[in-house]
C-alpha cells in the first residue's frame, strides 16, 4: 500500500557487478524490428540503469501511484560506501497532476554474509486528486469525487534472504496522513469527497489519525525479471496492522495472499501470465477503516476496464489472465482478462466485476518501459498508458506503509 518506491532493496546490485542482460536470448518476434525502436530501447535501458544500482545522480521516471497522470519524473542521488556495505538514496518526483514525493533511505544491505538487509526510510508525499466513489461493490460511477492526501512517513525494515528466492520481511513505522480538498494541475472538475461523503467517520475528527504500523511478509519469487517477467512464479503472504494513536477509532489489520505464474508457450517467446490476489480486513468491534486505506480495485493494475480506485471496501479478490506474443524483439502484443470484486465480508466475495482488452508492451529483456492498453468493462472503454509492467508487483519492494491504498 505504498507509492511507487525507488529501486527495490532486494535488487540492490552495485554497477561494478555483472548486469543481468543477454541480448542473444531475446526473441526476434513476428516481424523485423525497425532500428530506431532498437536504439530507443538500448539507450533507455542504459540511461535508467535497470537491474543495477550505480553511485551518483539518476533520474526517477514513472514511479508515481495510479491517478498521478501519464508521466512523472524527478532527480535522485544514491551512493555506496564501505565497499558496498552501506547504501544511501534520496529522490524527489513530481507528476502531471502535481503529485509530489520526496524520500530518503539508509540501508545496510550485506549483513549476515549478504543474507540480511536492514534499513530505514523517511518519506513525504502529496497526492492532489485521488478518486473515491463510495464504499461497496454497488457504488455509483456518477458519485466520483476527489480528495487530496498528504502523508509523512518514518519507518524501519529488515529483509532476510536464507535463499535467493525466499525473503522474510518485517517493518514498523509511523504514518501521519492529512486529508484536504482536491488540487493540483489539470483538474477534472469532480467534487470534493467531503461534499458527497461528509458523513464518513473520518471527517468527524478535528485531527486526522496518526498510525503506528507493523507488517510481516514472506515471499517466494523465482521470476527472471520482476520488471518484465518471462518465466517463474511469485507467492506472497503478508499481515499489516494499523494502530490509531489518536482517537483510537481506526485500529485494524490487513491479511494478504498473492500468487503469480509466468509460463512460456512453446519456443516462440509467447508467455501466459496468471495472477491472483486476496485481501481481508479485520477491524474488531466498533473500529472503522479509513476510506483511503480500504482495499480498492480498478485501473492500471487490477480491473483495467474501470477507473483507478473504482471500488472500495474491506475485502478484495482479484484474478488476472494475460497472454503476450512477441511482435518484434522489443515489442509484445497482449490480450488480457481481469476478474474481481470487493465486499464488506470476505465470505461473500466473488469475481463478478470483469474487463478484457488488448495492448502493446515496449520492453528491454529485463524491464517493461511502456505499455498501452485498451480495455472494456460494463462502464465503457478505458485507454491506459503507463511506464511499467502490470505484473511488476511493486508492493513487493515497498518497505514502509503509506496512504492511500494502492492496488
């Protein structure tokens, strides 16, 4: 549940180590690739240094949450010290809709013979026009509203890798969100969330709650390249608790189970991707879950035929199916179908919301650089442009809790 993070702690590889690339193994595709496309991919891949982390200035591109607009960018600086045993990173980013993030990280990535990473992060973020339609699977599309949310986040984390493919992660921190009127650039004119949903218990408070957060997770990940998976699987289980340190009205826990499988189809380079995700919320007694932390579905990475954050409720179920065929060496065609829903109780969840569509993927061997999707649902057509992979599962690399909930 975080914004797009910087380079994953699990992928910290100094630039002086061998890069994970082998152009000879890339498939040529159905048609010959024009040389300008190949050049763009090579330059982009080298410029943004996917798969390795070198010291010095770098550019942050496309790491903002859904709803931020079609592009985001900013500067960053990182450096290795003590023979690659200390890593420091700081960056800032602004998006098309004036979403802003600033973060700093300090990590010890090679403890216990390289099996243990420990670190801390400080982050400030300002998301100016996040969509909210109301709670439940029957929320009305015409009730679309927008709100702004600023957050201050301080946290620490540790990841233990007994095996290269197995990770145990723990984290703890403070999350201080603040809700306000929508703002930013290129506003769409939707009403303030308070105007439509002012009865929400969150708005009855004089001061917004501050949360102490804790999380534990276990991940088994055999994917070849998380940024552009062509083989392997990932399985994850996680528990995150939120403790309201103010009014004490918003204490709850989130329980997640997630799995994805990438299977090659023949020797053509075509792949089939299956992905499932289930999430349940436990809030005892009269405790409530703030609307901006409720699980949500819709948009770029879940139900692609619906608007971002289209459905909110306490529990979530999602299933995705996508087939990819190499059209050129660095361009894939994709066809997909998405199924899912939200509910107030886990036992009544179903997959009745669905969308389907097709798209293109521009990629290097290890990273999807851009994707264009056209998707259809019961609410019409969606045209999506994004600078990442829909199955990159960036939440696997998030090290501190954040707001809003980002599927």
